[in-house]
C-alpha cells in the first residue's frame, strides 16, 4: 500500500530498485528476511511499475549470482554466464532477476539489470568488511578474518558504481544486463593489511577465525559490455581506500 501510494503521487518515469538485504553472513542465520525483502519486495516494486506504467525498471543485482570461481586464473564472467548462487543472499538476488525478466515477458515491463562487484565507500554500514575493519581498529578490537583471508573480491568505489548505473539508465539497450566492475581484485587479508598500513595501527588485532560455510573463493566479472557505452571506473583501490578511511575518521559517529 505504501509503495503504491508513493507511485500514485510521484508518478515516476524510471525506477531504480536497489533496496535489499545484502549481508551474506546474516542470510546464513535467517534466510527468511532475505526472501521477504529481496524476492517479495522486488515483486511489490514490479507490481507498482506495471500498474503505474513506469517506462523502465533498473534492478540492482550482484556478481554473487554467478556463484564463485575456484582458482585465480579462471576467466571472468560475462553477462551470459549461467547463474549459480551459493548462499541465500545471492539466491534471493537471482530470484529477483528472474521476476524482473518474467514481468517483461508477461507484462512488457522494460528493464535493465546491473550486476555490481563489491562496493565500498562512505556511509557503508559496519557489518561490511572495510568499515568493520576501520571500526575494529578505532575501538582496539580484534579484526576477524575468515580462514586465511585468501578469498578474492573485485572492489568498485561506490561513485563508479553509481556512474555505471546511470550509464545503463541513459544508454543501455532495453532488457539487457550489464556487469559493473573496476577489475581491481584483492584478497581479504590484503584489504585488512592495506587499511592497517594506512591507519598505522591494527596489525596486532588481526585474528584468523573459522571460515563460514560455503564461503565463495573468488568473484571476477567482465565489464566490457558496459565499457562499450563509454563507461570507465575512475577510482583506483589505493585512492578509494584512503578516501574511505578519511571519511570514517571524520565521521566516527556513523560507526557507533
């Protein structure tokens, strides 16, 4: 009812649907919340788009819907790779994608799907890896690292992701999917060490803990399709992580 009322009064031409439960660890504890938000919630948005004749729906998905790569040399995923989610979070996002595509076939809803690599930047909640590390160092608490921290992620600064989404919105072909990635792959332990180096503290706080069940080893996506629309990531990981730390240091209230 709330969403329908908003659409009724705002009459949006284009909807960007990014709302989601997105913390894998939490999805392993309680998958139901993820199904409610990411699956049923997406259908609520789709229903409103259809009812109010929205021109286009942009659905923000994740590289995690592809599953994981089992070695460092495996080729990055392109958009036509098979979906193979391995945890409740990524399964719920993949389900959302299928609902969007079904709405296109059933009701003619025009859409684009973006699959983004790991994002980082200001205002990210402290459950996520980078702000969690910063928070632990500031509070002199142990920094938990799963396994040996060798899992590999591709890190994209939030402003580059937003630029990618806007590029798809303005120039993407209807009913197409686009990967968004900066192709800056780093292991989790390297991320921890980089932050400790920049903050000049925290190396003694690193604590290796038991790995979580089914922990994906490596994500890597090919963003050539998006780059063909004249998009390029602007922020290098080294610069982005420094900007990120500076923001959290100046806004420590956010981590409380």
